[in-house]
C-alpha cells in the first residue's frame, strides 16, 4: 500500500503505524505522530491501522523561536 | 509567574537560526535564560544532537506551534509537543498572514479554548488588542504574549502606547513581549514599562557574536526590570536645575 510519510510517497508493507515506524527505521521513543491531521499518542500506534493514501507525520524536536 | 514557575531570569530565548549547536549552547548559558523555546519538525540532520543539547541546558522547555495557520493544526501540534517534550506548556502561535506573521485572533482564541480545557498551560502569541487579551483569559490562558513588532523584524516596540495601555489593563496577568525585539535597549524599554519578561530569538541568533549579544540582553533585561521596580522619574517639558541654587556665590 502507498501512504504519504512526512510529505513523501512511500510504498509500505506495514499494517499499523507502529510497524511503519519500525519499517522506516524511525526512532520510536523520540518522535510524535499524527495520521490524517489527528494526533496519535504513543500508546495507540499499535492499534492504528494504516489505510491507502493515509497522510502520516512523524515529528522530532527541532530548534524554534 | 508562569503557571506556578517563577524564573530568576526574565529573558526567554529561542533556539533557532544559530550558526552552530555550540554557539546555541553558549548563548543559552550567557543569556541566563531558564526558559527556551523549541519546535517540532520532520526529522532532519542533527535531530539527536539537538535533543541532547536542550537536555544539557537544564532549561524549562516552551514548545511552539510556529507555522500553524489553523486552530486544528495548532491543536494537533500542541498535542504532539506535549508527548514529545513531556510538558503541558505550549507557546500558541496561529498565524493569520504569511508576510506579517500576525496572529489570527479568531483561530487563536478557538485553539486556546480547546487546549486550556485539555489541560495545557497556554502562552498565546497575541497582539496588543485588549479584547483579544480578555477572550484569551476567558479561554483559560494565565499568561499573554503580545508582539513588540512582526517576528524577526527587529523593529522593537512598534505600538508603545498601546502596549502601555495593555500593561495597565491587565495588571495581574503576566505579560511577555514576544517577537520583534532587535536590540537590548528595546528589551530594557519593555522591562521598564513593566512587562514581566521578554522572549526573543533572532536578535541573538543573528548577531555578529551571538554569545556576547546574549550576555548584553541578559544585562538589559535585568537593568530594565530594576528600573521598573525602582520607579522612573516623571517626564518634564522644561529644564529643572539639579544643582541647588541656594548658597550660590554672587559673582556678577
């Protein structure tokens, strides 16, 4: 299935958000996630099934003003 | 002062645009700030290093929702920030216009209401508008952060009279001048006017020597606060001799 991960089209075998994070080699403890504009808390990543075309944001701490 | 936290320093510092992580660390230390702002972005280079750096600074983190143009975006960003940084503090920015980076007052109040009722401690980036300030307080905000001038412009306090009025209108609400400060003299002025703190970033980060500029701002904020506590003399239109006339020799 194809999803949009941080603005990039990605082909994935992952069925859930947790699996996608694992598959893409993202540092699970130090990111925050949202699917289709809604926040997904860490504890709900396992239970969040991905759907075709889902827009996923995986964000990290960055410099800010 | 800020949701139960009273810092010794009244300077809050942004962490963006520094020439290097080392300069950022040194500038934070030189500024004596105890509160620094941070943000959330898609992971780029240097992400892990930044996490270590902010931890090592020992500062309280104030995550922002910079770049958000709708209440929904800002709320989602705030929720992500709360989990990632482990704090309920959020610097709420909802931008209404790309050129001026002026807050969208309607979306700001909407987002503030949602976040305050969800347990966030909201620091809203706002204008000097009094009614907007009242609506933010009604929404649950216990701090207001009026702009001095557009973000990154370095213009200082563009609407000084309106800011004076705002200070008088909200005597018991902590007010932080956020954005637009370009020089230590402008920060000192804000503190002399009785604002509780100033938040700035570009003025330090883009200085020729950010670490020295951070020290300059620390001194200016301290001086301005002391002046406010001491009470400034009243302004006069005419001169008034400071040396006594009494006892003067008759030499003419």
